[in-house]
C-alpha cells in the first residue's frame, strides 16, 4: 500500500510539473471526422488535453471515430498494441507540448473492456452497461471518468493521481480498491462487498449512496470518506481526515493520530 501511494505521488508530480509545456498547438478550426479501423482491444490508454471520449461496450465490431481539428489529428497516433487501444500524441509531441483543440471527440466501442487509463485533461464517458470480472480505472492529471449506466465487476480498482474525478452511481462489485493521491474525488452509488480506500492528500470519497458490507481505509492528510456500511469499519487516520458513515456496523476498529475523526451521521 505504501509503495503504491509513493507511485501515485510521483504521477502527480509528473502530470503537473514534470513536463512543462514549451509550445502550445491550437486547433486550426478545420474540423475533420475520421473512422479508423482497429483490431480487437480490451484496454484503453488515453493521453492528451481537451479530449472527450464516449465509449460503449457492445457486440458490434470494434470501432473508432475521431472528430477534431485537422492539424491536431495529424499530430496524434491511434493504434492497437497487445489488445490496448492507444490514443496519444506522436512521440515528438508527447513532452513539452500543450494541445488546445477546437474540439476533440472520440467515439469508441469494443466487446470487452478490462482497463482504462487516462492522462491529462481527458473526460471519459462510459455510456453503456459495463461488465467485467476485473476492471482497472486510472487517472493522472485533471481528467474525469464517468459511468453513466450500470457497472458490474468482481473486482474494481481505481487509482487517481492529481485532481481527477471518478463517478459511478450504479456500481456493483464484490471487492473495490481505491488509491488516491492529490486533491481528487470518487463518487459512488450501488453495492460493494468489501471496499478499501487509501488517501494521501485531500482526496474525497462520496459514497453515502453506496452500501458496503465492509469498509477499510487509510487516510494521510485531510482526506474525507462518506459511506454507508453494514458490518465492519477499519479506519486509520493520520492528520485531519475524517470518516463519516451511515448504518449500524457492529465491528469498528479505529486508529487516529492528529485531529481526524470517525463519526456516525444520520
């Protein structure tokens, strides 16, 4: 857990200060729409600024449509490697370049999706029901991942470094693991068996609408967690963080160093 938090903190540094732009490329206003043939993929890796991605899980053949400025399109690459669909600037533009497209719309679909990773200010919409045994969602930067429909998993892992947000109002899974570094937010609704959260910084979990059988959390800093818990809470707080819970769990284990607090709310 400690190693993972250190890794996430490094991502924060890299995504905010490590690659300071030395040039800005603005969209030329010549909007083009391109349909790009892609092979089968179950992972999305996204990198860039101002990108809006609309993804659908369906039985239709994999598809990819890009709508953006012609001069922006020419500086990006779109390809599938080892079942990973990668959308990112070409190598010579990956560092020290700030893209400011007029618009950058990505429409994609696949039969399966196991992993989603976004770096930068990308906004990802999952517009269909999503099912997978294991699913990983990762954000580095100020992006957003939002599930607009039901999401069902056995195991769900969420990692956020920076100021990004994860939103899922209908999440159903047996185990959920959330690692947060920076000032970010996870919003959850649905039902979870065992939920584990680790927060370094001022991250926030808003999950009063998510019923959890067990909650285990570690907070270092001023992070806040809100959750509805049925049976068990195990919480460790170092700093001014807080855990607010609804429900009547009988097993509550807590360790607080600092001004942090664990309290029941109605």
